[in-house]
């Protein structure tokens, strides 16, 4: 056994298990299985040209040395990113804890109550600080959240505004530059005209449907927007605020000023800067707009016993229902980071947040007063944490960088300085000394913070916030640690058992990949720091791009999209820009197979495309003749085809090269959805099948954890013709020669977690990556062989093989009164998370074991589903008081004196012997979804509710 081979640790099946698995499948070797699974004409002819695999020890040393090339300066750049203190109990018990970072999106609410409560805390924090009525479970970053706000306001225009095609959106010139760039990207394809200007001279004409204001402004100016909002309301113009979350502990909330939407980032609530992400953006609005709100909402409902239970609410708003009518393609949240930010609010409470905010403000005021004595004058009439001073920018910059300090320099005569919770008296004196040296003057020093305020009296917050019990009971570390552990115990994650979600690839997130995220040299860099200070980052990111180019067969990569759906959108926008560069901007028809992920048509709609759905054959493949007819019919306007490969049905379609050739012959390009890339790496690639662009889910194929529903990273890889159109950033120039505007706020998106994928590829090497794909196929086909005779397998390839996933058809069980959801809930009693339920076909389970699961775990899961199949046979449509309909069974049920069920407690809780060894208990009974939607509550109960109870 090669103990230093990382691939051996990542891949589950042992060499000694292979003969048993192959015999069960009915093949002699993995090579034979792959031959019978993958079409020969798309097989790679040579191994991937990657560096030899590093051992885990070698990688640990390598990443530490590379990190030393990053220079961690004191950062006062601001622009939405700030140094923050990550409380140690949050770092150790959440950020570095697989119980939190390996969980999946909480579709199965009964085994996700801990995460759901943590997100409810986050939503409550956002609602109360912003003064709004409803908030979601987080979005990707501030720029994309602002774009979602614009799209929502466009969607909820008045009937007259829609009738008159009112399409202008006012953007304050105070907006963050990266936010403006994202707004420009998102507005153009859907017909919104941005008008950037001064809010004080805005004319409020009836040509506008909405506006967005920055609060405080990008260089610190705090404005009272009450009159602006009131005037806008008179003219039926709805106003969004992009607000600094910490400032709202001291400033009047946007809700109190009449805002319709409030967005921002919670990064400074204990989440590292990480060269741009991942961070949890927030989105809050009025309850009347809840049906148009993007993303997830966590709501309060009840379980089968009438007890309080949490769940994801209002699922019908989501893109896989709306599809081509969608205004958003958001299908995720930044859950892990939102949990951290919410827990930061729990730990500090309202008084702690006020203390931090007041200290930050006092640091700014103290520095401004000291600089004033040097003749350096501050120009903001009111400010919270950022001062704008007049000085020779070049002189100041030279001295500042010599002292390892970064300010922001808007122009040659201005310096912007943003203060944060890490700023000390010593830091303030260093700042003053830098200016004194630049001016050639004697410095002045300060010994304490001033208590004077530079906030207008009219904007000082008087309303209370975070009065709920949870924000006032966990301020010691022991209290917080126990609260975090209490929530963690309610959640099933990969550290309990396999999570076999089809299309979601819940593979191992190795500890050696995760460790660098806690290193200060990696997590403390501002995304707009001078590039020469981020040499380690640039080296790592460029190497990762090159690795992904090799794996996909493409010529260029951008890491900027910070979710898979954002990757889809970025790919389609690159295609759009390509057609426009050839004076073929009329090409706007997007062909999408009916089996596609729901984000595909949603992304196409956002990119301004006309969606034509093509048929699927009874075998689950693309209907080539229907595709041919529609490609020819629309050849003059054909923009692209969106195709998932292997298909969403878990099959390598043998006609894929014919399909891509057909699109090219009719003037279109091919976009490949990379959700199933785990079945391609090292065996085939998007370039070989004829695609022009693909997105990759780094949080699937390339080992970034799902984090309970985020973070994700969705880079796009493109061929040579699309490289010039890769997206840029207004502060740090990245992307192609003819780059489209920004897709997300930071130049490299969620750069910090790219370390994980870099580590995965670097330690796996070409052979390890290919072996991982082969073992993913092996594991899937082993499970398929075990299920045969118990469950119908819906689709297979021409030789009867599955790719890396399969679909079990459960529709016939309705004769026994059993729905697929009952199977999902019963699996919890066996200690497992359900596979993907009712996608892509209603009434089915889509199972993907991944390469990381060993034979014993595969067998445990197969045994569970086979046992459940026997339970289904014993059920009848007439008698619903059975073990499946009552699942899941909680500890409270099992220990209750009363037992009113026609089966034993042992049958309920321990149906197979292995379960007793490591029983996982769902914390609530089956959640009532309909009740939660009818009675939408998405924040903690007020303190009065606790007092009444």
C-alpha cells in the first residue's frame, strides 16, 4: 500500500474489492467496463498533460511556500472588503469542521435542522439591521445581489410601467465600481438602460422604474436618502440600497427610509477576505415581493406532531419551476459563510455589534482629526468608516507601501482610507506617520479614540435590533461552542454517511485540501491589493486555469463565476459577445433539451435569448431528428445549444459528436453544462465532444465542499474563438482582449476556495484523476447491478451500462400508496440522506455514489434501499399507517410511553443490524411544507413570543 499516494486516500474501493465488484457487474476489468460505457469515438487518445502528482506532505510544503509569496499588508482599501476578526470558536467549530462544510443543500429538512436554524439566525440579522420584512438565505456577492435587486424591481414594475416599457434604472455614482460593472453585464441583455448620476440632481422622470443607492458611498460619504426615496415613491420609482451591514448598527436602516430592497455583503461579520471570496451577500425586501425574490428562503413550519420545524420555503419561485420565464438563475446560497456571519451576530449580540461599529467609526474620526492637524483635510461631510482626504496620492502610496500599508487612490489628489474592527491605536499612529513622512512634516500621535461622531443626528439609529433570545445568550465561548455543537448534531453530513445525490457529486473533501484556507497568507489578502502583493495567489490561480484547460481541452479559463449558474450565464454571455463581434447579434435562439437542468433555460433567459426546447427520446437521449429540424428552422438566428454530458439521465449519448456538428453547421456554438464532468475527467473532454465552452462545478467534480448549499465556484473554459470575451473587472484588469463586463464582484471570484481544487488536481495528477473517473463509473455500475431485480433502472447506455449515476424508477409504487418522497424520508431512519428526488424525472431517485465511497458504504446504502423495497411490498394504498408514511422516526417517538403504530419500535429505528452501531436521529418528524408556505415566517420569533411561552 502506497501510503503517500493521495489518490489512494481519495478513491474509496480497495484493490482487494475490485474482483467482487467487477464480478457483480459482469465484466472482467475496469477497462472493459469503461469500453462498454463510453463511446469509443470520444475517448482521449493520450493521458492528461499534467505535472506528476504530489504527496499530501509535498503539497502541504508547496502551498506554504507559495503562500509566502503573498504579502499581507495592512488593508484600508475598503470598497466592500475589510479585514475582520474571525472568532476562534467559529473558525474551529464551523469553518474547519466537516460536520458543517460537507453538508448538502437542506432539501431534506428533517436532517438539516441545525443548518436551517443557523441560516434563520442569519436572515433575522439581515432583516433587523436593514429594517426590512423578509430576507433570503444569502446570495453570491454584493455585485450580483445588486443585479438581482435590479431584476426584481424590473419584474415588479407597475402595470402601466410594463405597458409603457419603462426600462431605465438609475444608479448612483456613489456605487461600488465592481457593482456597477456587474449591473452593466446583467442589464443589457434584458433591455434595462442604466443611467449613472448624482442622486441630488436626479429628475425622477416617468422613464425610470427603479434606482439603487450606496449607503455609505464608495469613498465613505453618508447621505440621508429619505427625501430621495419619498420623491421616488411619489413617482412610482422603487429604490434599492446597497448598504454596509456593520454601519447599520449605528445608522438609520434603509427600511426606515422607505427602501424596497436592501443588499450588501456580510463579509465583515467574521468571514476572511480571501482575495475576494467566498462571502455571503445578503438580500432583503418587502414581503409583497416574496414571489419575485431570488434564491433560497428558510421558513418556519411545523412537523407531523405540530412542533416547530424549519424548511426551505416558497420553492415554487425557483428556476426549475419557472425555467425560461425566470428572472434569476440563482439555485444556491453561500450557506457556510452565511452560517459564520450569522454566528458572528449571535456571539457578539446587539451590544457587541454596536461596540464594534462605534470603535470603527471612532477610529475613522480620530484619524481624520489627527490628519487635519497635519494639514491633510478630510472631504466627506459625514462618514462611518471611510475618510476621503486630499493629498498627493503617489507620494502617500510610496511611503504607505514601504510600510506595508494599502490605501485606495481614487485619483492623483485623493486617498481613501477604510477602517475596520482590527484597527488599533498603533495602526492609527502608523497611518498618521505615513502622511507626515509624505508631507515632510513631524508626525502627531494619538493615545485614545475620540468619542466625537461624524454621523448626522438625523441618521443615528434609534431603533432596536437583535432582541431575540439567541442573540443575547451565547456571548461566552463555552456557550457559543455548545450552541454550535447542538446545531451540528441535528445535521447529517458526509462525516456521517455517503450522500449519493445524482448530479451533485458529493465526493470527499480531503483535509489536506482544506487546511490552506485557514492560513493568513491566503485568507487575509484584499482582492484589490496591488497585484505584486498577491504573487502566490496569481501563481496558484493561473496554474489552476492551466490545469482546467488541459482537463477540458480548451484554450482559456476564467475563475470569476462564483456558482455553477453564474458559470452558465458567463458562458452564454461570451457566446453572445462572440456573435456580436461578427455582426451577428441577431443570433439569439438557444436550443435546450427538455431533460436539461432548470438553470439552463433560466440562464439563457437572463442572457436575453429565445429558448426553444427540443425533445427527448423514450430512451432518455436527445431526439437528434427533432434537434436537426429545429436547428435548421432557426439557422439564421441560432446562437447555441446547451447540452449536459453525460446526459442528465446518466448516459453517455453516442450521438454527441453528430449533435455538436449539427449546431456548428447551422451557425451556432455549443455550451456544455459541466455538472457531470466527474464522468469525463481523463477519459474524454468537452473539446473532444465538440463543445465551444463549458462551465465546471468546482464544488462537485473538483472537491470544493458544498457547505450546506454553498460556496460554489463555476469557472468557464472556452476554445480559442471565445478567449477574447472572458470577463474583466473594473479595478483589476483580467479576462480577454474584448472582455465582457464583470460576472461577479471580485476579479477571480471566490479565490480562496480555488485552493481546494488546485490541491485536488495537484495531488491526484493525471493518473489519479483518470482513476477517479473510472471508479465513479465502477461504483455506479456496481450499485446498479445490486439494485436490478429490486428497482427498475430508467435509462442505460447501448451496452446496458450507467455512466456515473443512474435513475431508479419509483413511480409504480403508487399502487402501494408509496411516493418517492416516502422513500427519501425512510432513508433517514437507515442513516442516509436521500438521493436526488424527482429530477430529472418526477417520481424517481437519481443516485451518484462518486469514487470516494468504499465497498462497505456502497453495500450499506444498497442494503438500505433493498430493505425499503421490501417495506414497500408490504404497504397498501388503503393503510397509510405504515413505516414509510410515518418516516422519519425521531428519538422522541421511540422514547415516548405511547406507541400507536402497527410495527415495532425496533422496526422503526433499527431495520438493519448496522444502524445500531452509529444511529443518526432526525430531530423532527416529517415537515409540513404547505403549512410553512401558507404561514411564511423567515426570522426568529420576537422576544415577546419567548416570554409568552
